[in-house]
C-alpha cells in the first residue's frame, strides 16, 4: 500500500523550529495532532478529550521527559522508579544512564516497600511477556505517593483485545509498534495535567529543540491511510490494517506453537481470550515477542537459543530468571522462517506441552 501514503516534501518546506505557537506543544504539527486524535477515536483504545498531546522522538524520549516532569525541581533524595518484573529492560537503562539526582531505578514493583514518592511504569500489554498489566505498588502497599506512567506501546488491535478506552493521566504511544515505522522515531504522550505537559516540553526543548517535522508529516499521512482503511474512506475498499496485522501474527504464533510442542527444552507462554471492542470478536493476545521458558530451571534459556544461532534477550535483564528469554516476532517473513527452522532443530528431542 506504499503508493497510498507516499509523501513529497519540498526543499524549502518545514524549515522553522515552530509548528503551532498557540499549542502547548509548539513543535507538534497540527496535522499529526489531528491524526492522533482520529486514530484513537477509530481504534477506541484511549481517551483524548481534555488531554494535551506531546510529540517526542519515540516514546523513549517521552518517558525521559515524564521522569523529568515528575521529579523537577528535585528533593533531598532521588525518586524511586519501578516496574513489575519481567519489565522492559530499557526502563532500567534509561533511568540509570545519567546517574541523575532526580530519580533512580529500584527494580521490581512487587518488591518495592519504601515509603514516600515513587514512579511506577505500567507497560500493557507488557514487553517482554505480553501480559496485561495494572499498577501494583498502590494496591499492594497502600502507598499513595506515586506517579504512574502507562506505556501503551502495544495496546493496538493486532496485538491484543481492545477492552476499552484507556483513561489515565499520562499515557505513552509510539508509531513504531502501531504501524511498524520504527525508523521515523515518532511517539506521543496523552497528558491530562497541562503543567506536566509544559515540563515535558521543556525537557524536549532543551534536549532536541523539538521533533523532526519530516517525521511528523510522514507519520500523519501513514495514520490517515490506516484510518481511511478502517473507515472505508474513498472509492476503493481498503484492507483493515490492524486485521491484516492480526492475521499475520496469528499465523506466526500458530507456527511457533506447533514447533515448540515438539521441543523437550522449551515452554511457550499462552494467553487468555478477551472480547475486543474494535473487532467485536473474542480474541487472544498475539504478543510481539515470544517469552520462552526453559524447562530446566538451571539452564540459561538465552544461551540455549544462541546455540541454535537465535538471538534473543535474556530474562535476567528484564528482572526475571535466566530460564526465560524474549525473541522478537516482528521481523521480516524470511527472518521468521529462519527462526522457525533453527528452532525446529529440537523437534526430535522429545515433547513438552505449553502452559
């Protein structure tokens, strides 16, 4: 469908730092802001009313901007940042990288027992294991001094059931997981508190003086085409992008499940079915990643995969046991087929059922 969302940018276009001086996020292109609100309205996965849209260089920059907004001007002690294990490994890397006096990484939210301020990151569906998540610390300890960041990178219909429009104060999304255009480096935050949004914009202004307009222009066009396909805008009926993605992931998960069933060494996670408001059907989670488990607790799952010439991510860096490993399923078809072929090398070595 690339002919439908080609863009042309003139050499003299988009030259200014500024996009909309009347907007809180002055570097947000109006076309992208409108496209984002339309997309969430069509999919039904997030509330955009009474929300400020802050665009960033991917959701990674926006995560950093929220950390800054929540902890500035700072206090006597750095604010603890936690997330439920297994967690996205980059959270720990980002929080710890600058050794900031504003915040510090404290690991697994289930093990956090300190009093006082904290920031909890809720990633749902979760990277790496694909599970649906809720906030943990407040419900477990009663500590009401926390700020919450909801990372909804994978809350799109190709990955999971859309069970309702998420309605939280600080929500992160990214086009890299919505449509796969990771190289454009476009993410956005839906932020209820205008003052928090202003602090985020201050961080982005200092770190990068805004966000690439060319990327915003392209992202707006891509989102427009996706929405048109869902709503059947135009003379020719377009295929629903998210249904296409779900069909593709469903085939991959089926192949993977069949392969793992013939391995004595590995277990593959399974997920419950839920009613999806977007499709109107009962669907199961089709995670972007395979969260594999070694049956032998003493074995390093990632090292086992390396022996098969499969590159994964160890569960250890996600706050989990070494018997787990994450493998990316969002690759090109030929790469996925090679992955299945190499994983099939364990077929003749016994059978283990999934859990």
